[in-house]
């Protein structure tokens, strides 16, 4: 790799609380001349909002628009984003890409990493995932000792959710949104509602924790999850 080229950094920002940003991520963010981040419809960027107070006015900001719709593939947009960032990297500019949570845990940066890491020196900085942050906010340990722990996307079919939950000692179901009713029915059928804990937008200013039976399915956001903690008890 040409040393004259810029370096690419994928920064995990954590679950939403700006104070959960690691010291390393903060240092790299402050030093980078170019800051890229995903934006949704309307040009809004959750990742940028998390670190807005840490950005410098002289930094070049590069919004990367992705559709984030199940019926529409985002892959062509990642191709376009990679091409855009390549221009800065080839010009010798270091680029940091902001990513909510952890870059390699359902993070958008993974798709840029797959496209660019073989061309440019790349470093990934881990972040606090929503799963770990939610456990702390719920004040409920996830696992003990030799527990089998699974993470399940709520978009999975009901039968697969039930199959995976049946072999787990503890679980977290993410990406709820419009999938909440389906997930709720599965938990009800498996007698797991009493163990289930619901939280949305963990560590953000608008965080909400409520009994799962009181959740309005029509109001469940994408950034919500259900935790089913371990039943292990001290002997």
C-alpha cells in the first residue's frame, strides 16, 4: 500500500450517549481532515448527532446516503460511497467513517471495509453496542457462567425465532420496529414474556424502558430491542 495514501478509520460511536465514545475514537475523530457518516431520508444523521460537539469547523464532512429499506438493496449505494471516499484517500487525506454502535456488529462500516480495506490502510475502532448498553440501562446481567447467548434480528420469520430461542439460555432480539407484534407472539407462545425486558433508544436522551405488555406495536422504533436475560441463580 502506498504510504502517500490516506488511512481509513471506522469509528464505533457507541449506542448514543456521546460520553460512551472511546478515547481512541475521540482522538482519531479530532485529528481527521475528512469525516464521513451515513444519512437517511431528509439528510438526518444519527451518527453525526452523537459526536456533533466534537467536530471541528475546518473538517470536510462527507454525507453518505443509504436507503435503509428492505425492499431496496443498499449495495449500489455502498459502491458509490466507497468510490467517493477513495477520492479523498487517494489524495492523501485520512478519512474517519462514523458508525453507531460497533462497526463490525451489524454496522454500516462493514460494507465499506469490504470494498476499501484491500486498497487502503484501514483501522477499526470498536464501540459499545446497543446490546451491552441496554443491559446496563436495564440493570439486568445478560449471561452467567456457561450460558448460551444468541442475538436475533427481529426480521427473521417467526418459526426461526422460536427455533433459535429454544436452544438459548439468554437472548437479545434487535431490529424490532414493525416486527414487534410478530416477536411478541413468539415470546407469548414460548412463555417468555415474564422474562422479556423492552428498551428503546438505549442511552439516548429519549431512551424509554417499559413493561413489554404495555408497548404499543405501532410506536416501536427500529432502535428498540428485547432482552431475555439468563435464569441462572447462585447455588
